[in-house]
C-alpha cells in the first residue's frame, strides 16, 4: 500500500482520535461541574454552580433555570421570601416561563437553535432582554415522569446550538441537575424540620439560640443595639385543662401567627418552649417596647373560639430587654445568654404584676411599662 493510499485513512484516524480526546475532556469538565452540583449543601450553592461555575467552564453567555413552584418538593425552596433573599434574576418561576419552555420542548425533547427563531414571549421569559444570546438549548428537567423545570444554556456563537447537534451529554447533564435539585430540596427540608416547630411553623429554640449568637457577634463588631422579647401565654395550663389540649394547640398556633404579624420580617421569632416565645429584634429599647406593646395588644384582640363557639380570652405577658453590644465576638454566647435571662426576668415580673402587660429590664431589675395610645 502506498503512502498516498494511507494518507486519507491516517487523517480519518487522527480526526477520530482528536474527537474522542475532545469528548473525553468535555465529559471530564461536565463531571467536575456535576460533582459540585451533587455536593451542594444548600440551594444557594446549587445555583452558584449553575450560574457562575458552569458558564465559566464552557464559555456560555447565559444560564437560566425555570422551576415549577407547584412541584411539592420545591415549594419551600421557591417560597417568595426565600426567592427575595436569593436575589437571582436567572432563576425563573413564573407561569410564563414554564409555558414558553413547554412550547419549545412540546415533545419532551430538548429544543436548540437560534434565539431569534424563538417567539418574543419565550425570549422574554427565558433570557435577559438586554443581552440575548445568539443560540441556545432548552433542556427539560424531569425524573420519574415528573417535570420540575427547564435548564436553558445560551451562547454568543450562533452555530453552537443547532439542528443536528448531538445532545446526549447535555441530556445526561440535565438528569444530574434534576437529581441534584431533588437532593438540595430534601436537605433544605430536613434542615427546616430540624429548626422549625411543627405546631406553630416558627423557628425552634435550637435555631433561635444559633441566630442569637450570630446577631450578638454582628452587633459586637459595630457596637449596635440588640433587643429581646420573652413572651409567655397567660394562664395556658387553665386553657388546656378547661378546653383540652387540641384547643390549647390552636391557641398556641393563633398566638404564634399573631406575634409573627407584629414583628418585622427580618426579626427572629421562635417558639422557645411550651407556651413561651422569644423574639430577637434589631433596634434599641424604644423599638422593642413599641413592638412588645403591639404584640400584647394584638393578642388581646384575638378571636379564638371553643367547640361551642364561645370566645376564649388570650393574653400574654412580655419581658423586654435591650442593650448596645460591646465586647469581642468570643463573648457572644455569654452576652446572648445574659440578654435572654434579662428578658425572662422581666417577663416573670410582668406575670407577678398582674399579667397582660409589658415589663422592661433596667439595670438589675424589671420595671413596668405603661401602654399609651401611641404604642398600640
């Protein structure tokens, strides 16, 4: 066989080897991203891998993901408050995005092509209007027949995602994204169960103590004021004994919801134990007293009824303490415990002074706080 006859075969073999090596490198890069997704301990880390790591690794112009908030396991992740905290514009949840992606992938297969070929609602729903990519692929995220969302990858290269392109690696990647999302949702759910009181839906004592330590450390760095309310439902044993424990549970849930409405969104509120609630506020004593009086007044107006429809009177006694935190971060646990003890002592003083009242702790003793019209 002559050299001329061998040359085309050598070129084909070399091209095949180059293709195999390129695919192996691509697969390894996908595997690196997949390992980060699988190992993500929370939703924020999962999204950071998709929105930061993935586009850097593969020179993508954009990465967005649409998730269906109706999917049971995703409901907590996609709670409006949680979404605001994440502040990720590439995380889409609106119905328009889901409808647009579903039209593109109506056969259940990925859609790929030039973005200019998409209709305008799809472009608006899936991309930043100010920076549309030239081409894109939309990958369904589904497992066990359950669709949870769509992953959209965009490129400035108009020919990168086009008809006839093999999508097996990307479809495999989409399945890893789906499984990792499910893992993250379960992890977050377990954390929530471990930090949440199941009866009231508030944080539990474990979470409150952790947040107290963190808040004390933050306040100590800048000499900021921190306030604490200790709230106890008055005569709760009598409610249980008179109306039964189921009604007692309803009373606790009603008080919890009422208190939650009276404190700010960024404040930490927890069921601290039994019929006791604790609130950690960012602010000084004046702020704390206003919040405490609002809580006391709102609970007093609650309309809880027994099995016969008769109103059950509910009131709370509240202890208030506030201090400017000064000292090293290493003292956080000690300072936090002192703050709780002061609020607790003030609450017991409110009990002793007749209940349904607010007492404020001042320099070694709790002092009465009289409500006025401006505080309610």
